[in-house]
C-alpha cells in the first residue's frame, strides 16, 4: 500500500507519474513535472489517512494474445507497411504467441524475456532474427505502457544480451570478373532473365524494387531510373524507408532496356495482351515475376552453371556498391545510389572496401622534414 512518484522514462522534459496502490487496487496518474506530481501525491496520501480515497475499479489487464491481436488490427494495419505488418504477424505466430499468448500483460517478466532470448539463440536463430523478435515484443509492451496497462516495459534495455553481427559481415559481393561470368552464363542459359539481372548489377536495386519496376519509372532521355515502389508477395508497396530515389543508368543498361521494351511490344502483339504490361520484368504470361522462383530456379542455377560460389541474390546489390567504390566513387555518391538513410550506414557497410583507405591514412602522418632527412641520410 502506498503512493510513489517517478518518471516512466527518465530524462529532462519527460512527464512524472503518481502510482497508487491501495486496498488491492492500483492506479497511475500522469501529472506533469515533479513539483506537481509531489503535490498530487501528498493530497492522495492525506485522503488515504482520512479514508476519503475512492479508486475507480482497476482496468482489466488483457492477455498478451488479446492485446497483440488488437494492436496489430489497429496500429499495425494503419501505421505499418504491408511487408512490415506481414513480418510482424509471422513473428507473433512463430515466436511470441507460444511463449506469452495466455499470460496477462503484467505477468510477463524480464526473466521471461531473457529466457526467450537465450532459447532462440540456443536453437540456432541468428542474432539479427532474435533482435527482431525482441524489438517487436518491446514495441507491443511500450504501447501497453503508454495506455496505462503496465508500469514498466520489462523488455527495455535487454538488447545487450544479443550480439548482432557487424554490418559488413553480411556483405559478400561478386568480383568484377565473377559478375561478368555470371551475366555471360545468364545470357546463355536464361536469356529472358538477362535484363533483370543486368539491372540488378547496374543499379543495386533490392529484389522487391526490381520486381515492382515499371516502364514509367525509367527516363531514357535523362539516363536514370526512379525507385517508386517494391513488390512484396505480389502486392505493390512503398520502397524501404518510404522514399523515392533516383539511380543513374549506365549506357549498357539503357540500351538493354530499350531493346527489351521493343521485344515486349512484339510479345504483347503476338500474345494478344492488348498493351505492353506496365511492369518491366514479367513472365511469359505478362505477369509480375515470382521472387522465390527467381532465387531457386534462375539465380542459383546460373551461379552453378557459371562455376561461381553460392551467394544471396541480395549480394548483387552489394556487388553494385563495391564496384562503384573500387572505381573511386565517393561514399556519398554510393549512399545516394543505394538509398541509404544515412551515410553512416554506407560507411559501416562498405567503408572497408575503399581502395587504399588505410594506406593513405598512415601516409598522411608523414611530413616534409622527415622525408628530407631520410633521403639525405641515405635511409631506405
């Protein structure tokens, strides 16, 4: 039993709360600054002494399953991208519901969440996957905290238990020679898909962005491609970060896409489509390509035919960036072409690929006096 005053989130400008626990009932009041919170707390303590305090019935705490379902149907469907929503639904179904579904929200403890993290890691899930699971759980509990259903978020500050890989560890680009061998094999064994994979290697677009590319996004006169959308499970969504970006188009890619457009006109006429499909890369029926089919049946098989090591299709994006850097382009230019949110992401991911970066750094430590002295002394 008692009355306490504290901040849920510590820091200047954060609101102060008065927490009341009296006769088995609890209530939290958001007051404002500490002075006002202390004054309210004093009045409540006086009411408790005189028996005048009458708390409203305590809000019933829903189970995790009830709240998570409600949260996804409300906040999720109105604020999240379609692809993000589907990802969250999958995480809830396969990782969180089995652990927390029947529990009231306020019965979930830090120890429970630590155990979840350790179990997932022991079961072989990557640190990035486990971090994603923990982040979703924390996000749901934060919303419950804001609604007054919880006094604290038991998932906060537990990210330190998950050691994620350095960003550059996930980069496995092809060399220039390997990329050439890959394209040659694609031209020979799967020519219909050659323009798609040339576009991947010349623009660094993500798989979903390539699948969603439309002819209206290509400016042949200006020599650039605008990334306006992505395809996720056959549905068009906004690109990552929700931002449109412009990518410079090489002459080889421009000529290839021009030739492809002429082929599409002839194909549309021969197959009675009525018009050229708006989507650039389509199957024989004129429909948007299937990403999983491309990975398994086209990309992987072509790597094997070219005698190349196994990589992810996303590594073609990294190949584009690494070749730009090796050609001496600035990291700022690479950031803009890749559509990174900040240049720090570009530096963390590709900074180690800058040719001679370390050599130039130590050379800049030398000065003219030491160089002259060494030459006069006959030092080698």
